């Protein structure tokens, strides 16, 4: 009997075990991700039975000029006058919207003062204009 001791070098790699491992890992990944996601619980608002109202509120526009002067709906006034007018308007309409339009050159502290004043007067509907509107 002749024994063959010749060792032939392998010229190909058997990728079947590696593919089996990849498929098993893929299945485990899919099962684990779908099992861990239960969905989001969100409390959505309920629609009211009231018909929608078309009531438009008068918007108070506070403009802060480049020199720091104030205007309320186009009329110039001082900080105490602005506060008294906003307080009386808030007494008439608690949901009154206020928009603050500051000049890009104005000191930001002036804008913060107006926002603080709105907070003191309990005005919750405050917006900031960030772009030019029709000017």
C-alpha cells in the first residue's frame, strides 16, 4: 500500500459556514429589534364638540427701533406707557397675542426686557418676528 503524504494547498475558501453565521446573526438582529419596539404611547388631543370659531384676535405688534425706541402698532411710546397699555389690553382679552419685532441693530437686552415685561403681565401668547414682513 502506498500512502499519499502529499499535502495539496487549498486554493479556495469555503464561505458556507461564514454565510450561515451571517444569516443567523441577521435573524437574531431582526427578532430582537422588532421585539424591543412596542410603539409610542402618545396622548392625542380630543376634538371638541364646539364648532370652530372664526374669531380673530387683535395682534399687538411691538417694534423696537435701531435706536431702542418702542412702537406699539405703529405708535411711539415709552416702556412704562407700553406696560400700561399691554396691561389694560390683557385685562380686556387674556388670550391677547403679542409679536415682538426687533431691529437687527438693536441691543438684544432691549428685546429681553420686553419679553420679561410680557412675562410679568402673564401674557403667554408671545411671538418673535425673525424676518421682514412686507417691508
